[in-house]
C-alpha cells in the first residue's frame, strides 16, 4: 500500500511511518528498473538495507493492528 492508499481508507500512519512508506515506494521503483545497478548498490548499503528491513517489520506490525 502507498501512503495515499492508507489515507484514502481512513488509516493515517504516524509521521515516521508515512515518511518510511514513501521512501520504501521510491526504493521499490529504483530496484525494479535498475538502469545502473552499481549506482543502486552504492545507495543501498548493507546498513541502509538492514535499517529498511527493521522499519518494514515495524510497519507490518502497525498495519496488522489497523485491520
């Protein structure tokens, strides 16, 4: 789901989750259409990737409490 889809169904995530949802959507487009794989690998280091995984798990927990 995108941030806007949450708003549309009346579920407004807190600001931190909202920003992360937007960041995650942006990352998914870049990784789906990798024009320059080396550039993507440089942008998404192991540390950044681990942080995104952790935040994704937290976001999933929040989503489960909403439905």
